[in-house]
C-alpha cells in the first residue's frame, strides 16, 4: 500500500502514528501504556489481555485442531499453553501432521509463522509430543472420532472452506465450543444455521456455546489503536477507504496451486513430480552439508518425505471428487490440495482475502456508531475473472470492487475540520460546527470503499488506506501504521486541542513527547491477532457470563460472509452479461431471517450439516 512513499516519508508516518497513540492514551487512559510496558518487562507475555479486556484462565481449555495445513499451523502458532492445551490434531495428510508437530521448515519466515507444537508446548521431541497429543487421521476414525474424544472441550477448525459448517455443526451438537477459520462457511445459509445453533445449544456444563470466527484483525493491536484514533476524530469525517491485496502469483508459480503429491500429467502426456524432485535435491544437499547446516537440512528432508507420503492418501474416501472443466479432468487429489481454486470446495479471492479487509472496513466505520452495531454496505459494483491464469481453476485471479457504505452521523462535538461560511455549513451555532448528518438523514452521505485483489503483480502488497477530511491513516500488511495530516506525507505532527474540545493533527504541536511511550509499549514482535483471538475465546469459555463474548461472534462473522458471497454473485453476473451491480438487503444480515444473497437454502444447509464428516 505504501510503495510510493520514500523511506523518510514512511518514518514520518510511523512517528506521527506513535505520537498520536501516545497522546490518545495520555488524554484518555493516562497510565495504560505505562502499565503495558511494565507488564511486558516483568512477564514477557502478550498484550492481548490488557488491550482487549480479557483475563487469564486457571485451567487451559482442552482443544483439538482439526485441519493442520497452512492456516491450521499458523493457528497452532497462536496457541498459548496458558490458555489452551492442544490435546489432539486431526488431518489426513502426513505433511500436515509433520508440520503440526515440527513446524514448517520450508523457510525461516515459514518457521516463524508455523513453529509447531514441539516449540509451542515445550516438548523435548516429536515422540514426547505424540504421547501427549493424539493424532486422528483416516486410519482411526478421523474427524468424527476426534469430535467424540471425551478429553476435548473445544475445536479449532482450519479445514477447506466447504467443511467449516458441517464440522462446526457436529462439534456444537456434542457441546463443543468452536473457533473456525474464515470464511465462516461456504454459503450464507450455512452461516445462519451455525449462528442459530450456537445460540440454542449448550456445552457439556450447561453453558452457552462460544462460536468464534478467525477474522483476526479484531484482535490486532494496530487496528485497535487505529479505531481509537478514528473515534477520537483525528481523521475527521471519513469519506473514502482504499484496500487491496496484490500478490505476484503467476502461472507455474502460484501459492494456491501447490505441487501434487505423486506428480501430475503435463499437457504433453508426461508425468512431472515436483515434490519428488525437490526431495531428491535436498537429500543430495544433506549428504554434502557442512555441520552447521545438517540439522536444518535434516528437518527439510523429513518434511519433504512427509509431503511425498501424501500420495498414499486417497482423497475420494474423504469427500473429494474427480470432475471435468471444459474437457479437462481434475482428480480428487487436485481438489484436496488445490481446494481454493474450485467452487465446490472454496469461494475465491473474496472469501480468502477480501473478507478480511472488508471486515476491517466495517470495524473502522462501525467505530463511529453509538449503538455498537456492525455497519453493512449499501451496494457493490464488481468485475473480475481469470485474467492471467490458464484453465486450472474455476475461481477468478482478479477482483475489482467498489462498495458504498452509509456515512455515520457525527455529533455536535465531533470536529470534522471544515466550515463553509457562505453556506454556513454544517452548523454555525457550535464551536466544532457539528453535528454532521449521516446517511440516515442525508442519503448523499456515503463512504465509498474501493477494493482490488489481483495476481500477477504484488506491487503495494496488502493493506488499507483510510481517508478523512483531516487526515490519512495507512495500515500496511497488518504490521505497520502510518498517519499523516491530510495528504502531507513529509511533516511531523502532534495532537492539539481546539476551542471546541476536539482534537486534530497539528504541525505546530509536534514535540515527540508522547511517541516514546507508545513505541515502548509496541516493542517486540508484531502480533497479527491469532494468539489474542484464541486467548479471548478460551477466556470466554472459562468465564461464561453473558457479558463475555468473542469479538468476531456469529452475527459479525456472518456479515463478513454476506459481503463476500454477495460480491461473488455480482462477479458472476458481470461475467454473464447481467452487470456487476448489486444492492445489499438487510434481511441477508439477520440471523433469524432465511433470506440469502447467494441462493443458498436453510433446509439444504441443515441437511448437509447433519451428515457425518469423513
């Protein structure tokens, strides 16, 4: 998002952000950041409990992680043993099981994201880990046996999207709490059934079921601070948000089209086995390796051997199918390993990537409401398709969207940063010239959000740019936040208070007095929110009072799914000549209303979710 900014401009933006955050807490919660610094120095613990208001638990929740692929292993990396005790994992793939215990040795960055249970729980080796963590796979009953394990209280689901709803339903029927990866489910009807079940069912102790969905920006401290600055009025009246997720995936080098174990037939009829070739290469490297590289290469060889062993799994026994697209045959092995590419098992870019960022947009805009409700979009205009990839998928590789959201109402004390003396607009009788009408009063007042998710060029990466009448806030790759006064990317700013009691970014107020404290509180590895979402979920399970509920509870997660699925319908309409414009209906966002944007039916969802999962 910030590739056009120089290193100096980036540094200015970071300093402005820390100055504003420090000032915010100095005014609103004077000792909060100092407490954060003190707690971190003493314990080295995560900051989630302090920032998001949950406490510690005396008895870690006993969980099973169902699905230990890429995202499942990221979630394992977020499992703090003080909150959750991973008692079981469930996956049909040897490759996934290996990484669940040992971490991902494909690169140092991958190992940082997916450190494995041995590292997380402090086991001496894999043998000790397996004595404490049961492995369910195709040989011992798999998912259903895992759900029936009497030692399990809750499950973390990171399976392919088409399995989220049935596994969550089967778990809740057994009184288990659920944290499922995004998207909540494969269609909106399934989301509504899940939400209703969580409201109606109880756990084994008679307490409410906690159903959480992994939209982790709800637990990202950077996003929480951004919300505080927006609510404080430093950006003024919000009117435009830009968001994107651009990746450099290309034909033959696509992270969603990983190699097939056992090889695959090329167009010329010959077989090509990328995994076997990579394994042979690593074995040769290990044979001639210097002492300092032996352990790393030994783990790489073991990981690639586990990946190669996936060829012995028969996906057709677990619901995956062979099918044909325009005379091209796709095997069940392809559907298992490349599930994101196909409509039956995935839902494309909007489900996997766009849902996160539209969730962030809703977080920003909802923060300006007084009723605590999630803001829903009014309309979407979407285009996209398979623009660069060959016929190896059903889903598109490019998506471009424009959403209209209702503009919020601004109170008479909210400083929007402008006043027209001729039109006497917005209000001459108040020091801050408020109130400024929102969409409910003036239908012209909207916030337009532009979103693009593309392959083929990763320029700009991913993130969000929030624009207001007083300032610009950039959230870059979930880890950096930059803040500027209007479009001025060169000036350092502080925060000043005006005569009407509002706050604004001010070049004359720059003094770096607040930034050091905010920086110190933000020291250490940046958390993207995975650890915190799991900790809060565990806290709510152990403290079942009505006021304790996860941030991404069913109605919120379902709203994200409605946005993603409606956009997918708009994309299909655009590609069939019907036009890509759709209006959102409030009925779609209501849990107890059967209406859906994607044509999915409650009865069909209920029938599908009642079936045992292989």
